[in-house]
């Protein structure tokens, strides 16, 4: 049995970034750029007016009045040169006429009978957008690993990049097993429960940016488990099996994987909940064997699968923010002191200086799924301590916050 940090290291070592694909801009939103992109042309492409107004030479402002010799509209294909001692009406975005070095907005001048009266002395260069002042030729727009937000999409469009190389969203096959499970919309019979895990795991995969595919639930029969795994592997980058991973008489996942030549990276981790977590590599695909208890399933996804998916998607930041905290009530370990424990806790919604004062969500059993709904942080208790006193320090992972490292 290996430790939590060693297991996480092994997961991330094997979660290689997916090969790049080139996607249209809107489809690339939220994904990580696979390479650096630089501008091949300036933005803006020509010097232009920042507002509706009048273009003239600042040196001519001392004349007090200038004749308006014409107008330049946005999108004009040809632009007349500005004659000394004159002004031209100009629209926002229109090219600056040769000879002009200043623009005053229409609300700051007086125009009557074709003459412009200047009520103030402007500075040269006022209200002019220079070619390339936003992005010069060769300017870096995005770097490899940068996430394409709406702003990046807009800038890429401005430099004419309508398709971009990105790391794609991993396809995640989610397979739940168990004869006791029924669909969420069914009324359970004697000895049956609704299959919540397929929904929570698919939701977590979707929230991580991946593309989940929920497979029909698998009976606890060896041949059905084997056939389903074979089919799921055909189109998935990651396979999540849920349940059937421990040492029960009907737990077939581990045996079937290893019969098919899967490389066992690890099986069993010194942690609570989620001790029977396993990871295999089969035909280049990561296969996570996730315990069936609902809290263990969600925690194992959060702690191990989510950072793996982010690494496969080329993101620089893989892990949730870590903060120091203190427990507001004592907690005592009830199991093996040689395991890392993940406590579901409630941290203050508003940031505060110093350690965050947190409280447990309630009972911490691995079947209490509502504890995950109430939690916005995990208190990670390392192996060794028998407990944490009230006011005792803990390390927190803020699971509602965006990754920052």
C-alpha cells in the first residue's frame, strides 16, 4: 500500500498531455493553447481615429478656425491627405489622413457654416490609435498552456487566427458496477439503491472540462465486466470504473484488467476514504479503479482524476488552492493512523487573513454523500496524528476555487 502523495505523483507521471488538435475559435474556448502564437500583423492594422470628431494638425489650432474640407468614414478605401490649415470630419475607426496628427471629439468643438471653431488647444496625438499599439507584429498573443478565455478568443480573431492548436478535452468513459444498483429514475426494490455515482462522476468530469460518456451499468458478472471494458477502451482517453475494485467475491475489475495485460501502476492507497483505489495502463489508456462508496468516489475523482485530466488538457495549474486552517472543534481519528484522511469541511465564503477557521460538514462516513454537497474544502490530515484539537492547524484544499498551482 502506497501513500497519498506517492499515488498522486504516479498518476500525474502517466497523465501525458493529449496530442494537439486544431479547432475553430469558439470550440477552443476554455482549452489550453498547445503552442505559442504570435501576431503576423499589427493590431490595429493602421493608425485610426479613436472617436467621432475632426482631424487636423495641432500646429494649426492657433488659427482658431479651420475650414472643414471633407469627411472620412470608417472603412474608407482611400483617404485624402489633409491640406495645411484645414480639418476633416472623421468617424471612429476611420484611417487617419496623411498630414493630420490630432483629433478632437465632436462634442468639444463648434461647427458652423463649414467652419470648425476650436475652443481649446489640443495636444498632438490626441485621440489617435496608432498602428500596432495594441499588438505589434511578432507580439506574443498566447503562450503554450495559456487558457483561451473570451478575451484571448477576441485577440486571436483580431490577428486573423480563426483556428488554433489546443489540447483537446479527454473522453472519459464512466462504468459503474453493482447488482444492487438501479437507475436514478427507478424506485429501488428490496436490497437495491439508486446509482448516484454515475451522475456525480460524469458531472465532475464535465466540470473538469472533459467529455464524459456514461456506459450502461454493469452487472457483477465477469464476462460482462470484461466485454464492457473492451468496448469502453476503444474510444476513451480515460476509463473510470466505479465499484468492483476491492476484494469481494464479485469484485472483478482488477482481475479482468490484469488478464488483459494491463500494467498495474498501484492498487490500494494508505488513505481514508478511498483505500482500494487503483490505477492501470491498458493500451495506452489510463484506467482508474474507483471505490463504489459515493463519498470515496467523488473524493478520488477530486484528488486524483481531476488533476490528471487537467494535465492531459495541457493546463499549467493542476491543483486547487491550498490554505492553512484551524478546526473549530476537536476531531479524533477512528482508524489506522498510517493513513492520510480527507475531511469534508466548510470554510468561510469570504477570504480572510490568516488561517481559515473551518468546521466539519457533519458525520464523515464514506456513504454520506450530502457531506460533499455541504463541503467547500478538504482538510487533509497526514498519517500519524491521533487527532486534531479544537483550534488545531490543518492543511486545506479549497475545492470550490479555481486551480492556482
